[in-house]
C-alpha cells in the first residue's frame, strides 16, 4: 500500500507509529466529530491487530521515498500457502475438525484485543447494546458491528431473539 505524502510534523521513521501529527487538524477534528475516525492515533495499531488476527504478520514500513511511505503486508491466504499449511488447511484448524465443528474454540485463539473486550462486556451483560459497547470501549458503532460480525462468523457469539428484545449468547 502506498500513502501519498510521507510522515508529517512530529512523526518520523524513528518514532512511527507511536507519534502522530496531522497536516490539517481542522479536517481531522471534523472527521472525528462526524464519526469517520474512532480515536486519533489508533489506526496503525488497529490495522496491526487485524493483520495479526488474520495471521498476516506485522507490516513492513518503508520511508525511503520523500513523497510517499509504503506499508508492505504479506498474504496469509491458506489457498496460496497450501504446501506449508496442508492442502485443506487442516493444520490451522480451518476445516473445523481439530477445534470443534462450530469453530468456537478456534475463534477464541484468533480474537483481536477489541473482540476479547467485547466478549467481557457481553459476559457482564448479555443484553448489552452495540451502542453501549461502543461507548464503553471508546470506539465507533460501525467498528463494534464489524467486530460482532467477526465474532459471529468465528462462532464465538450468537444473537438470540430480536435486536431490541434479544440477548447475546457466548458459546
């Protein structure tokens, strides 16, 4: 991935991604106010968590071009890496047999930090709303929806009943 424009202001290759700065702070605040940004300075860390959860490994950042910086991400698709992981992905438990048919145990192994936080909140209050989860975690509701969809796909949680009158079940 290429990002036009290299690091800006206080951000440098030596302190990236721990230091952030914004070319236009007015636009940055507007984007946060409108809900397009969950938390300043959290984007790279969030992407790294997702990459680790997907077994991609951490990205490699290149800052040697003054007009751009690059993030290089390795492909973790088991279809393209079949020789190492077994043709059917069995070594990683992708077929469900090793980790249970519903995949719940497999899902627990690859949860992101935010997904684990959501599970804790659901265990504390099975009828907690997505909006309440977002507020307690300090993230946007869209991000909560994405994490909940991921937890459902992994077979870790399920929704019993309607959105308003139902509750969450942790498997």
